[in-house]
């Protein structure tokens, strides 16, 4: 693969760079450069306010959701042009974190399954950041088994009545809309009785409870549904075809997360070059140099794996199971690097105040947030199964409940 720009790509890059130089919120640059993973630093500014302002400015100039069709708020750009934009946006891309679920996961699902009227109503406002979306999938009783969900949707005339609970829903507390997968037929095997919808998060009967995380933030939420009514025209796909619809979401989720997830290697290399230990410069430590080499190889492997996915997109192909590789490797690498950085810092590694520790406490923020990266978007174990079965072609894992009706699967509860 040739990573050099073609003349057309070079011209596009020049156009992008000029626009960003003229329009980016440069007053936030230093704060953003010192942000830790999962903790975007915008100083005294409100993160939602500045994120929406930057997204709106991009949308008005035609730089939002570049790969989307123009009629849905995009630019109709090629996958390569999207990559060029991401490279040039640099630290300002951190302001897009609020919209990654809606634009990277919900948007493609709506584009594939919503009616044309719904696409024209919801997608442009999603692209501009005017409306924020979330993804209502995981449940407490299901664990890593998404198809084991128990949230019920029952038909009542032209509406569906929803009862149940979701958990680990990122951004539910500030989202305007969400896509929701439910069980509509418990009498068939678990993958066959599911149906997908989208709904307003302000719908009566929805209760959102933020979950306090170890890093002090509350980005994840529990969401309860009590007799929530959704009109049938907000169904995505056919009744009972929710698993098929969810795969569109999940493949785009793993591409969005895996392709954009940092490993922390550049920051670690910068720290090691400047850090002095009692034995001299940290960069001269042989054991640490060996780790740096390993992380460098993994980080470059992720880069080239992402390039393959971009090439597939440029051919019009849908993101495949190989997108799981990026998230699996990036998540564990990030955790290893963050732990090594804190070990290197010694007692100061216990500090979380950016003003009183090395590297502005970026590695502390990274370590506290990194366990979630190995759960969200599919646990490490689920991703390994996907890679083994769908990428490497190995025999499938044993699934004793594969052909059993969902309501006949033992739950461990006394009858």
C-alpha cells in the first residue's frame, strides 16, 4: 500500500489544513494536548458547549461526517479523505468524543434501516452535533451476551410498549435520541426474537441513573424503561430481525473505537526520553527499551490493520470482523503502557493532579479509564472469539443454547 498522497489527496490535505488553521478553537489547544484518555481537558470551558460549537462550525463548512452523503449532512467524501481530515484535525478531534457513538454507530444503522423521511429528519442534526445519540444495548443479566437481553417490547396497536433495563450506556444522560434493541419474541432462539428501534431519550417512562466510575466521572449510565411507548414507524428493520440490524451497529462500533483508540505510545516515548531515574535516563534502561520496542510494533501493526479497513471501505465494503483486532490490541496495550508509566513515576504515580505530576497526569487518567475500554464495544473474550471464528476460520465456540427457545433457557432461578 502506498501511503503517500496522490496529487488530488495532497490538494485536499492543503485545503483541510488551511481551514483548520483558520477556524479551529486554538485557545483550547494547550488544554487538549494535556488531556488524558477519557478526560478531555478544556480548562474552565464547558465540554459540551465547546464540542457542539466546533461540530457546528465543521458542519456549516461541510466538514462534518465527511463520508456521509451530502443530503444527510455529510460531504460525500472518500474514506481516504476522511483519514486525511482526521490526521489534520489532530488534538481538536478530542472534541468529537461526544458524538462518536451517534455518528460512528447510530448514524450508519439509521442510514441502513430507517425510512427516507427519518434519515432526512435525524441524520443532518446528528452530523451537526445539534442532537446527540446513544446506544442502548447492554443489560445487567446479559453480561457479554448481547443476545441474552431481557428488555421486552410488546405490540399494542401501532405502538410498542417497552419494559426493562439497560446498563453501561455511554452518554445517556446528555443524549437526545438512542437506538434500542429489545426482545419481541421469547419463544424462539435468542438471536431470532429481537427487534431494533430508535427513540427520544425524553420519552415518558425513561429513567437515567449515572454510574460513578473509579476515575470520578459518570460517563456510563443505567437506563430504566417503564411502559415506554414507541410508534411502529420508529422500528429499524423487520420484527425479529434485530440481531441482523445490531450487527451493522456493532461492526461500525468496533471500527470507530478500534481505529481511533490511542495506545499511549507516543506519550510514553516522550516521557521516557525526558525522565531521569536514580540510575540515569530512563531511555537507557534495557528492560524498558525492550517494552518500547514491543509497544512500537503493536502500535504500527494497528496502524496498518486500520489501513486495510480503510482500503476495504474505499472499495465499498462493509466493516468486517477484522475491525475487532484494533480494539482488542489497543485496549490491552494502553493499559500496559499506562501501568508502566506509573511504575516509572514511582510514588508520584499516585497523584492525579495535572499540576503536580509528570506528563500532566495523562497516564493516571489513562489507567483509570482503560479497564472500561476492554469491556465497552465487546469484551476481550468476545473479540477473541470473533477473531478466531470469523477472521481465522477456527471452529466455533460451543453454544449449548443456540437452538433453544429463549424462554426455555435455564436462568438459575427457582420456578
